């Protein structure tokens, strides 16, 4: 009798779960009704959004000639816009505005965060844009690494790329320190800049020497990127952060270099180190190389925030 009761219970449970499983399977098998963005052979791009009750729909992004374009509704309630000219090979971002409210493209699951802005992205391939792709080449390893900073009184996180073959070789590698712009963090160059894919592809083409790439968090008051530290999800991304360009990051930077040289097989000398940065990162790279002239042999400034009369130890 006991076995009969257990069997009956099992049958009932299966009967209850079968509709749920069937619905889940159906959801997995459903295909998106709308293709957006659709990249045509001539490299024009069509954006689509189903919004039958909307009065006005716009598409906004760096893929639109004037920044924003009006979309047109068809009889099925789908709004469309096709770029009048082919788009050059590049990684593009965009979003929709429906009756004044910004929204994402539900047909496109690929998105990126730039400080506090989240947008959809797509890639028009060819030429230099092929460097952004995950191509059929040997791939490096990307790690999120924590280190202690006595100078800042924090445990902090950085992103470290090691080239293909690092784990199985005994060789030592040069190191490239790559610094982000205002409002960014240790994820910016990896996610926004596609830096790891670019380096994979350049190394595979023989255009770059295999190297270790270190992407730090330039916000000296923070442990890590928003949502990735002990502050939790309460810490919202913002440009308005303390200790960004007043000298703290520069002062603590030797701790980063010492950590990398200790934990990785590096060529620990000036001629094998390079540092570069974008905007605020260019400001940091300039002043780090100035304060520690024996640390880096190569310095790169990309649209650097160079302000006459300001230095890394004076408030901005």
C-alpha cells in the first residue's frame, strides 16, 4: 500500500510538471518575429520595433547620421528605419525612444553599459571591425584579479589578459597597462573597447608581440566596477566619483606594477612596460609616467584630458 501511494504521488507530480515543461520547451523553440537590426548585404541597416499603440518612435545612436532618426509604422504596427547610406565597418550602439521614453530593442539581446547608459550593440564587419570579432585564432585568458592596496586602504579589482600559450609556456612577457576614461572601470576596455579580442587578433596576425595586458580601475575610491564590490548594487555608475584625478590613483600605481610582476611571468624592466589611457586614463598615464620615469618605456595618450595648470596632485 505504501509503494502504491508513492507511485500515485509521483504520477500526480509528473502530471503537474508536464504543462510547465511543455511551456518552457515551447518558449525555447519560439523564434523572434522581428529581425532587428538587420544588416543587409550592401551594409545598410534596418531597425524594427513592434509598438502598435505608439504615436512616435525614434532610433538614436552612433549609427545614425544626425544622431536620431524618425521611424515609420507599417500596417502590422511595426516601426522601421533603414539607414540611407551603408555603414562603415565598426561596432555601433543604439536605442529606441517611444513617445519620449527610451527603451531597448527587444529583438537584440546584445547590450553594453557605458557608465550609466545601457544600449544595444551590433557589428558591421570588414576591415578594422574584424579585429573586434572572436575569430578562429588562439585566444588569451581574461581574469578578474583582486589585489591589496595599502596606499588606498582597499582590496581592489583589475582585469588581466594573458596571451594564448601563457599557461603552457615558461617564457616571460612584456606588460601593457591600459587605463579607462572618466566614469569607466576595470571592465570598460574589455567590454566596450573589445581590447581582448583586438589583441588576440593582432597577435595571431603577427602585428603585436604576445603580451600581458592589465586594465585597472582608475577610480581610487572604489574597489571595483559597480555591482562587483562589497558596496553591492547600491553603488550606481556615475561620473561624479571622488579621488579620480587628484593624485591618489597615481600614487598607488606602483602597487599594481609590483603585484603584476610578482604574480605573473613578466619582463620586469622599463623597456618591457608600456602604459596608455583614454581621456581621464590619458591624464593618469601622463602623470604616472612623469612621477615614475623609470617605470615605463612607452606612453600612449588617447584623447587625453590634458589641462594646463592642472596636475595629478591638485584638485580639478
